[in-house]
C-alpha cells in the first residue's frame, strides 16, 4: 500500500447525552510522540473533566485508554471507529463532563463511538501518500536538471542551500524514491552526493 486515509484537519465537536457533555478533539499526526503530545495538551485544557479517554493509530501502532471509565467503554469504542473508517496517523481524545445520570456500559460505548464519528465527519478525510526524505549535494552545473526532476516527481522541497554546492532536502512519495535516485544519478553522471 502506497497511500492511507487520515483526517483532513484538526476538529472539535460537542455532543450532549443525558446531561453528560462529550467533546471530541482530533487531528492527524506523523508519529506517536505527536499523538502523545496532543493527548497531553487536551488533558491540560480539560483538566477539570471527569475523563479524557483517547485512541490513536500511527502507521501500524495503535493505542487506547479508558481514562478511568469502565473497562473497554471509552478508548476501545474510539479505536474501533478509527479502524472501521480505515484511518491512519490520527489521534482522537473524547473528553467527558459527567452530568449526574449514569449511562451504563452500553450507553457509554455508544456515546464515545458517536462523539468519535461526529469528530471525523467534522474533519473530513483525505488520502495521503507514504513519503521518505532524501538529502543530497550537487554541482551547480546540474542545478536546472535537478530542479526539473524534483518537479517531475512532485517532491516537496524541505530545505535548499546554495553554498559550494547546491544542497537539497526533499520529501518524495515512497514508491518513486528509487526511480528518482536513478534519474538524478544518471543526469549528474554519478556526481551527486547523497546524505541519509
């Protein structure tokens, strides 16, 4: 698989169920550290909440927490929604302010599931491609050809420096990496210095 589905933009939705308020906050993330930072930010923002259960899927890592709700009534339903929607690189935290009426196990599962679904709907989904970063130095005589090759493969230029040689740091779709490297080696007659 060369691509994956994720949420389009950060989103937040609020639903009320039997006087309890559920606030779903979500965003797409690149790695597990980003997911954990987001969870900590939400916990700080809603530190007075009854619970801040969460779930995330980052590449092939998934994790969830009920945050003191009864076992598998909060984190797991959120995670199930992410997996059913086939999303990756996403984190969802559903904050709950208890309203005094107990929802029961089934009610909690439905509430957390609904909040997660509404959050994903508010954000929308987008297809993204797996990418890799490549850094390289090249003589100025090949500058034009390299720029054309970068455009051809729709690379994102992350960094560009003009010193003794031209330095590029790019992000490229994973499936195109090998062809791109072969092409720049050919165009520069092997005079490209790769730095990984």
